[in-house]
C-alpha cells in the first residue's frame, strides 16, 4: 500500500522538477554578440493584424487568441482557436485597451499592437475574469505619507496572500546550478533593497536553497510549472505569490547587468534589475498596475531601465506590510547615485496566469519545501 502511493508521487516530483539553464549575462549592452540579437521579437508577427476587427478572418489570429488567453483576457474554457475575429477576441482586445489606458474600440489599431508586441512578465492581467488594472481604488488606502496621490491602481493576488505578520525577515537563495557571479547576485540584492526601503521587510541571501523563503532561478523553455519560456523577448520572467516564493527568469534573454542604456541599445537587451524589482513585487503579493510609471506595470521595452518604485507601488506594498519606520515619503535614497533610470519609458510584462501560479505554486510547496 505504501509503495503504491510513493511511486506515483515520485513520478510527479521527477516530472515537474525544473531544469536550470546557463543564462546569458552581459556586463553592458556593447558586449552582446550580434549573433544573439534577433531581427524581430517573438510577437512581431502580430503587427500584420493592424486594422483587424470583429468579422474579419486573418491567418494567425488563432495565435493572438492564445496570447490573450495566456494573460487572462479570454476564459480558460474557450477553445475556438480559429482565425476568425469573433466576439470573444473583440472583448479581449477592448479589455486589454482599457487596462493599458488605450482607446477602447475593440479594434487592433497601431497603439494597441505596439503594446501587445512588447516583452512582458508572465503573470496575468486578469484573474478569474476580473481585471484589477484599470480601476482606481478608493482613496482610504494605507499610506505613510499624505502627499501620495489619492487614486490607487495597484492590485493583489486573489485573496490577498502576503507573508505572515511578524515575519519581516525573509531569506532568498539562487538555484545552485545557475552558478551566478557576484555581480549578478549584487543586482538582485539592490532589487530587494528597493522594497525594504519602504517597508519593514528585510531580505538576506542564504546558501540553503531548499530552506529559503524566496528561491530564484534561470530556466529555458518548459521548466515544469506549466508556463514555458519562449526564448529571446516575449515573456521575460514570472513569480509566485506568497507563501510559495518561486521566481523564474528566462535564461535565454540577453540580461544586461550595468543598467546603462544611454548609448546604443540592442532590441534584445533587457535590464536585469528592472525585471527583478518587478517580480519581487509579485513575490510579496502585488499584482499588476495600470500606472505606466509603476514598477508593477506589466510591460517593459528592451533597452529600458526602470528600477524606482512609483507612488502606486509604495501605496500597494505598504497596504500589505506597513511602512519602514525610517521612510518619510521622500524620494528613495537608492536611486540618486549616478544610476540612469529611464522610468518614464514602457515596461515589462509577466506572462504567467496568476491562477495557474497559485495552483502550481501551492502544489510545489508541498513537494519541494
């Protein structure tokens, strides 16, 4: 009886253990080999749908439907992946436009397609049919500083998971097989500091990967959590809500460490710290925001650096955890140190469905913790 139970469990564990990859890290954009710079992004083919609207049939629209389903804009039960622009696709386009503050026509116009083809995070924008990106919350949200704007656009995972009260000291570790350099680890250390600066939370690196609260790894393709990575650009990373603490990045991206994009910027260069700061927000319980200046905005263009928390990010994270006693609402101290932060430019998207993340993540806790 015992043996019969253990065998399937072992098979499940083996089947979903992710395989780490050797990631592409570059000290600066000029060190990226031309051979690794693609001529087009993974979603650039969607640009041919400019002007498409309900009633049109166009080759490849089925792939666009799958894109929208991946990010929550089309229900998971939908399975009519034909090339017909039906009412479900029209509704998806309109909701996407609302979330990204675009003209909500339901038609695939140029501004909409420009957003769709951007690299993005893997977490969904719509969870269980409900979008939290476009509507401002009431002004009675928590804030350590009364000068922060009143309307909030941040969001949380379903049921607002967070790390337990009183657990302010969290540990993080890197997948040992990735063998990350001190320079790369330093990028993540700074990214964690962005959040500890405004909350009571502290983050300490540990060598015990299995016991760490937050576990970070670089993977490629299908890595066992139901949401495979897609190579250069497309989806960049995804993270699981508390208390799972898993943070996966696509090892095939061209990750730039120094954050200097003031010179030439290859279309495939992705600032590692920008993506890390965003995904850590998910690890702490934040969902996506419709505020373009916010770290938790879902998309980022290549050659962009965005590392400073916006007011919307601060309001959201402080509603979950409260404020750092030393934080007075002024500008973060981490940014004015000679860093170039293009925080007004488009951002990154996480492309994992939050529902899938929560389900798979909770299951992974039982198996790997």
